C-alpha cells in the first residue's frame, strides 16, 4: 500500500499485545550469532529491520532457523568467528543493523562491506567509523556514508565520548570492545537506552555501568542462554496507540507485555503532562528487562514543552507526540537535531506532513512546535517520505481529523510494524 486512505474514527478501545521490541531483537540476534551454541528467541520484532540483521548474520556463517510458531533459532559462530561473506551485507533500511554489525565485525580478521537502501546510505556513519578506527580496525566509506567496508583484526581498548548521545554508537563500541585488549569504556554525553548492557549478562557477558559510563573487558566469550528468550513488546510501538488514545475522547487501551525499561518511557511522562491518564502495572523481569502493561485513557488537554535533556529518552516517539498535540494541545520540542539524520529529516518532513493535514506547525533547526488548540485537523494528504515513524504519526493525526486523509509511502510501515493496520481494525471505535 504505497498510499493509504483513512477516515475519522470516534475512539480506540481494547487490549493489545504489541509486537516485539525492535532494539532488543537486534541485540539478541547479533549476540546470538556471536555466541557458542543455539539461541532460541520468541516474539522477535516482525519488521524488515530485524530481518536485515538475521540475513546479515546468516551471510556471515550463523545458522538461522524459523518455525511456523514464530520461534527463531540462531546457531552462532562461537569461537570460530564469522566467515567471510560471499558478497555485500544488505542492512536494508536498518541503521541499527549497520552500526552494531560494524562494531561486532571490527574484532575479527575478515573484511565485509555493509550496504543499505537509499535512506540508510544517506545517514552518517562517521560517528561509528572514528571510534572503530581508533581501536585499530580499518573502516572505509565514501564521505562517511554507506557502503561501509570493515576490515577487522586485533583491537586495542579505548575510552570514547561520542559527540552525540546515541545507543547505536555506544553499542557498536561495546561490541567491538569484547574483542579488544583491555577495558573499553564509553562515556555518554547523556544517558541513552541500555538494552545492550542488559542483554550482555543474558549471553554470559559482563559490563560495568556507572551512570553514563559503561565499560567492557576484552576477551570475553558469549554463550547462548538456556531455554527460550522472550522479546518484550516494543515501547515505541505502544507509544503510537498511547498517543492515539490520548488524542480521541472516550478512548481507553491496555497494551500488554511491553518493555518498561526506564530509558524508554520518556513518552509516558510527556503524555501525562499533556493530560492523558497513563498507568504502568504487572511489572516482571524477562531477559534483564522490566515488562508490564501500559494503560492509557483520554484526559484533559495540556500544553507541554519537551526539553533537550529529555530527548534521548523519547527520540523515536517525538513524531507521535507531535501527532497527539495536533488534537487540542501545543507541544514545543528543542534539542532534537538528531531527528534530521534519521530515516528522513524527521523535523522537516513531520512539519510538512502536519501542515498538509491542516495542523499549525513550525520547525526549528533543532526541533519544532505544534499547535492544535485551534480545532481538530481537517484532513488532507501527507507524504511520509518512506519513513515508518511518520506513517504512524500521520495516521494518529488523520484518525482524529474532521475529514478524510491519505498518507503517501505508507508501505514504509513494514520496516517496524507490518501488522499496524490490522491492529487498528481491532482497536478502533467507528464513528456513529
């Protein structure tokens, strides 16, 4: 569906188990390839991004087995290390695959070229090239963009402070550090999602976490976890339904089995400030991650400012928070310049799409302001510029509009959430 047409709905209501978390799925897949033995995973993220990681590790000698019941088994390369690939490793649209895989391969004596689609090939890779080169790997790219060729070998430990707060940069360095001589340390400029640090012990690896300082010792060997490794639900996916429920009067949803990692719940605090009623319950720990239920009900409309220090904890959810603001609130975001180097320039494309749907919005160099206080959006035609996050954001706007709307390049949603439209049918309360 390159173009999807949507009609307004009255509300959403019900209970939904959201798909597996994309960030955690990538890490389990890559660590499963690194480990000795078989890693058995259930509820992996269903989109094309994680399929890219699975395809890449298979091309590097890991065995990937998929069952009809959704269970995925990975037989890792263990002490023998990855085998040289027969051709380029296609990361498709997945920046996580490209950056983390580059770090993983940097410590092995093989050469591999990582490629991606047009969007991924425009994204900056210098941010992981520089630390990997400082560790002793050879990493080549044209103007710091993909294709990226990694020629690995013996690495030396480093202490690195990234210029940008990014879990992908941190994770690439930590994965390389597992093969380095000595202790490798990343000092983050601000705390980012810590799924890599939580996944390491699941695979028999240790790391030392001291606030924004994370260290790993080289020479460690990963081992496959016993039993089935369950991937919790994706908070970024849950955020879409939470934002929609907060946008439409009378809405109430329960989102079950969601990862409640504190560094992924910035959107919960933001929605509460915007007037929604949000509760977290049933917390348990699976694979080092807290898991539970997010319940969201429509509440009052309140204006909100998201400050720069909040951005790392909700960077992926900013588009749907903007969409929520389109329904009766004002939202201002600053310090989010990183949005310009995602799958699209998410600031410009978001603002353009919101305006096309009848929403008052303006962009800043490092953020945006959305003002939905004048009334409900009128509908229209928005271009999601092949960005899955924008497809879902524009859907949140469209479903609460006064008239019909359409979204271009809606097929991009397959990157992270191919079942989105079916789940919408399950939850929607049609207009009377």
